[in-house]
């Protein structure tokens, strides 16, 4: 009986967190898979519904997490807040009460308001204000076109762009889009990698983190959690798409050179590509 009552007292967010940790899946990996910010998943697991938009969003996000973790959503949804059922008003007088059309009431209210002089005065003032605002704005482009001289056009012409400088160093480009890579969006299967500590990209974990590397052919070369002090190297067909779950605890080297993740991080998740 004690175990059963303890199971019933577990909140919906705690059930989701326990299911995720049982799979050994980092919360950043789940956020990449669902294409939602890490902070929203953290709020859901902590039962901080006040940090989420509304009850409908909370239940929809919890259902998506259950599908991704392949668990039964019914016990979890029972622990979450429920939307209110529509309430039908009843009239004490019964069915014999005369029906009053809302359209007729609205029309009568409008006629009553239009019969008041103050309404017409306010409408006239508003029309004058709008005329003062929009008439000068409409005439400004014509005045600018009339007074614009050829010398001014020559001065305002944009300078030719400087040619791009090429070099032999690998170019690392940030993927600023909030979506994850195509392979990460469809699966959360853990891929341990080759076990090498050298390669095109080397990850050095200063604390617990999560990384994913997908090569040009869509093959997942690495997708797993890292522990503090662990060093992992990855090599594959370029370009390599990289996602780092905790940018502040993960050091990255590209071709033996240190690469700063923090300028690319959003919600402490960094995404970039290594191109040839």
C-alpha cells in the first residue's frame, strides 16, 4: 500500500523525467528531437506550468515527449492540469421565456449611440487627426524624389563589396536556425561512436554534456552523453553537422584548433557545421 500511494503521489513532470533518465537520454537531446527549447522541457519536468504558455500547450508537449520516449501517455496526462469543460447557462424561467434576438439589441444600441451629438464630434476629431498624420507622410516621397540630385544619387550608391578572402583552413559555419539536423529530428537512438580520441572534431567534456555528429551522407557518427573528463574524436564525410548539448561544459577542437562554442549557443545548445 505504501508503494502504491507513493506511485500515485508522483507528478506528471517527475514521471517524464524518470522515463527519460531510464533511457539514458540527455534533456538537450530530447529538445533537439522535439524541436523545442530546453527551458520548456525543464519547466515541464519540474511541474512549473506557470512558465509555459497554457494548459493546452502543457498537455500537447507532454504527449509529444511520451511518444518520443515510447511510454503510455495516459498516466502522465492524468497528473497534468485539465482544461475546463464548457459550461452551459440555464434559465430559471424555463422554455416559455420569450426569445430576444441579440442582432436586434445590437442594432438598437448602434442607433442609440449614433443619435448622440458627442459621438459625431469625436468622429470628426479622429478624422482630422488621421488627415494630419497621413497627408504629410504621403507627400514626403514625392518631395524627396523632386529634390534628389544626381550627385546625391552617386553619393548614396553602395560601394562594391570586397571579394571574399579564401584560405586553406576548414570553415566552420553556424546553423542559426532553431530546428535540429534532419537525422536528429527523427530518432533519439544513442550512437556511441568509434571510440577514437582523435579526428576532424575532438570533444573534451569538462562536465556532463551531450553531443551529436552527422556526416554528409546522413550517417550518425556520434550521439551520446559525455561525462566529465571524457575525450571523444569524430571523423566522417564532410560536411559534418554538429550539435552540442551543453556548450559551457564542452571544449571543441576542429583540425587541432580550439573552437569557441559560446557565440553559437542558444539556450546553452550550440549547432554548427564543419565544411571543407
